[in-house]
C-alpha cells in the first residue's frame, strides 16, 4: 500500500512538473510581446516546477527502495544520468536567466525589458532541452525498457 501511494506521488509530481514546464513556455511566448503578467506567472511557474521536480525525485528514490530495485537496473541508471544532465542544464542555462527575474517580480521593469527577458535564446535552449530530457525520463520511467546491450 505504501509503495502504491509513494509511486503515485512520484508519477503525479513528475508529470505535473512536465506540464508546468510546458505551460511556462506558452506563457513566455505571450510575454515576448512585452506583457509583464504572463512573464511573472511564468517565473512563479518555473519555481513551482522546481518544487514538483524535487518532490518527484525524492518520492522516486523512496519508490526504488520500497520496490527493492537494484540501483544498477539499466533503465534506472539511464534515468539517473538524464536527471543529472537535466540538473546541469538547469544550472548552466536556466538558473542565471531566472535570477534576472527579481526586478520583474517587483514590477520595476519596462515592456522592452520584458521582451528581452522572455526572448533570451540561451535560456530558451536550456528550457526546451529540459523539457525534452524530462519527457525522455518520463518515457523511461513508464516503459522501463531493458537497456542491456549484452543481452
């Protein structure tokens, strides 16, 4: 019973995080027109996605131990590598961009600055890369393929 609850929490948090990240991108498309409201919501959505990801990862670790799975299970190793890449991508490309959001959250930013913020190409590449990695992780978690090349 505990396994089912934690597994459901893990899956729900990770899928919700993926949906929030996609919604974030849609809000930023709107913000590229210079509108502060969608840009602010996108910043909060980005933070909320981070909380969901953390909760999902923590629940996933608990699920691995409750399920008695080996940490060397091929799909799990591949997923952990992808999570590491996702974290590195977020820290390198997305976090510096999101740190620039503080003036926007206080309302002290012009429409031109909102356009520049929302249109940052480096951050866009990072965010799209995160969504793609995240989707691949979800696929691995759902399908749990046998990735052993020696079979």
